[in-house]
């Protein structure tokens, strides 16, 4: 990048910041203009103004970030990779790693053990079809869901 191009970009950014600060201070906009006057503005020009304001807002946020952190430049941030490390993510549906629930490919695991369903307490508490073991008075829960299978033994009194 040449020095002249850098100077042009800096003057452009300075004008954007000046217009943004004027907007914040309430000095932009003429109260004598009517809606018809504003309707005559070209939509493409309005989009360009909107882009400039967004750019000025981003520049101001970057400047504020640099003031807070005490950095002189943002060059090191461009090499930082942003995102999630999916190796530590666990699916809430099937409890496997490396993907989220919305990306789950295991469709047969749909029973979440919802306590607000009618048959939840019937299966968990009043299950009379379980296998009884002799001697240690334990009752095995029989069910098709993985939550009930994970709770293999429940003591019965």
C-alpha cells in the first residue's frame, strides 16, 4: 500500500468518524425537512450512508478496545482463530462428543425423560413388570429409553 492510498483512507475514516460523532451529538438531520424531502433521497445512497455508519461504528469500537487494552495495533487479532473446539462439546440428546444436539445423527434417541409427560412417573415409580431378584430386594426397571436403562437398579421397599 502506498503512502498516498494510506493518507486517502485515513482522511476517509476521519470523515466517517466525524459524521458518526456528529450523529451521536445530534447535529445531523435538518428539522425543517419533511418526509417528502427525505423520500427523494436515492435508496442506494441511503444504503451507502448506512454502510459508512456501520464502518464508523466498527472503527470506534476498535479504537475503544485499543484504549481499554492498551494495544497500539490490531495486527495480532487477524491470526487468532475464532470458534468452538468441538472435541469437548457433548450432544445433549445421545451424550456423544464432537457435535451439538441440532447436528445429532442418532434419531432413535428421542426420549429425554420428560417429567411433565403422563407416563414418566408410571414408568419410574409404579412399574410392576420389573424382574425381582431374590435376597437383596432390588427391582430392575424395564423400559426402552436409555435414561431408564442407565438407572439399572432401584431399591424397592
